[in-house]
C-alpha cells in the first residue's frame, strides 16, 4: 500500500478525458465491470457462460491490478473466488441496477471533479490516473501505485448519487495529486532511521482528512455535504470525539518511538485500525487541516500537505496560540517527544 494511504488488453471503454488544464490527464476504463455484467446478462438469459467471457474478465487491466493490490495487502483474491462472487444470487439480483449505475458513471464529468481539488494542491501537482469502476466483493474505493502508474478503484455503488460519486472521485484524486508533489518527503522518510521512519510514514495517513477538506472545497462547507444525510449525521457525531481519536493516535506514535510493538505487522494492524469508517486518520487529519488553514492560510496548509511533519508542527503552533486565548475547550497538542522526532 502506498504511503499516502497510511501506502488490457481488452478494454471496453477507455476514454481520455479532455482537460484545459495540462495538470489533469484521466482515463476511464470500465472493462472489468463490463465483463462482469456480460456474464450476469448471459446468466439472466439462461445462456451458457463461455470460458472466453471469464478470460475477458480475468485479462482486463482493472481486474489484474485489483489482484495485484489485494496481494500487496495480504488478502486472498483468486479467480475461483471471483467466479463464486459473480455467480452469486445476490449479485444476479443487482444486475439491472449495476448496469444503470455504470451507464451514469460513464457520463460523469471527471475533469470537473479533478479541477475542484486543484486549489488544495501545490502548483506542481499533477492528476494523472486511470479510473476503474469495478464490481467486487468489498465496497471500498482506493488509490493504487500512485508513484508509478496511478490508479483509482471505484466500487460500483448503486446507491451512490452523482454528487456523492463526484465527491468520492475528487477525494481519491487529491491522493493522486498530492503523491505527485510529495516525492521529496518520501525520500526524507525513507532515509530516516527507525523508529522515526515508521512515524514519518504513518503521519501521511492524515492525507485522508486532507482529502476530505479538498473534496468539500472549503472549511466553510460541511465535509460530507455531497453525501447522504445519514453519513453527515455520523460524521458530526464522530467528530464530537475527535480529541479522543487524537489521543489514541498520539499514543500510537509514542508506542512506536518507545519500541512498544514487537514487529511491523503489529504496528500495521494498529495503524490500519485508525482508517475505520472515516476514523482517526480522517477526523484528526481534517481537524488539523481546518485549524491550520484558518490560522495561517491555505498556502501554509498546502505546505503541510506535501510535508506532513510541517502539518503537525503548524497545528501544534496554532493550537497553542488558540489555547492561550482561553477557550472553554482546549485543543489537544502532539506530545513533545513526537515533535522532537518530527524535527
């Protein structure tokens, strides 16, 4: 998994999206979803599913790269598993809705979604990616191989509105754009000795919260304005406890620095737990971004995006200044030992 997340042969539709801004270059490839729907349609018509149809699915670029990504996450994902999923009664019942959703997504204005988040990226950032709407068992969307061949996998969600779809695309595109402009930080992190290196890598996971703000377009807009009301309510409820999440992540960093984990797999287990359902990496990252932008302006925030050490340092500085004015509820601060490690 690329750090900014802590990390066809047969193409039915491969559309280069025109863009007036040369920083944006997008390709929509629906070949995996098209192949799955072809199998579902054959089954619905009570026609035999020929082996060629399966090979078309297995040979598609989105499927091949999805298998590669799942393998990198140490998840089992075999062709036989895929066959069972595609032939399941549950998926058959969703056939028509899936086809309608895919048709809507094919007509989406991806360029405008990319343009929306450019104000929250440095001038040298580039958004160049393949977008893969996919029909798969897990309902998550994510980016992959942002350093080499950036891809955005989009779970084909039948209940997702056009506005929600655009917000998801914008969120994932921010990861792509930020990764293109933050390679210098990656070299810094890689060159650091353990345990500092582990902390430097994990603080990039706050990019989830940064992407939430970028996709919203402003700190004055509800971060989930494009999402269903239930999602907004849950976000608001969870944010009431963001200081608790902050404390947990602070302790996570301290435990790393103190050698409190027996190996990297345990660190990864705990770190991935903070993703959750828009968990700590989202909530704390978003809150830090809002505090820094409102206190020092967007250029300071963007500087902290490309070098997340500066995000935490600027946040601590802003929080200390805000706390000195005497608000009823004080903003939490990162522990001095963590600040020293970042410097």
